[in-house]
C-alpha cells in the first residue's frame, strides 16, 4: 500500500499507509499542498498509518514548522508507538506529547 494524505473537514489531514524513505517525498508534497488549502488549526490524524520510521517524525516536524510560520496550532492524533519511541531517542518526546491528543 502506498502512503497518502487526505484532506478532511475543518483542517484535518489524515495520513495512511507506510511512511518510509520511499514514500517520504510524495508525502511531503501532498502535505505541503494540503496545508496550502487550509487555514487555522490543523489536526494530523495518523490512525491510518500501518508502519512508520524516522521519516514519519520528520513529516510531523515539517507540518509543525509550516503551521508555526503562519501562526496556526497543530494537534496530532493516533500517534503510532514506534514514532513515540523515535521521538524519545531524538529528545522530542515532550514536544510531541504536547501536540498529541
């Protein structure tokens, strides 16, 4: 299954599939395009993610940076346990917990 981003109602972005190095660039482009169509708070829903490595964390950071630059908050839901572990190793666990629902 290829990974994809779906733009839902009220600024919800849903990621689905396997997030890895092969899917990184297409997902990045999809996220940037989807964010360009939103305004205000964004919820990043990872409930459809079947597997993720450090690329997943970098994509969350990308979304956070874009939203921060425009002054909008980020909320992350359904964060996979693997990404929590990677965030801990990268010393980003506290920040990620602060945006996770």
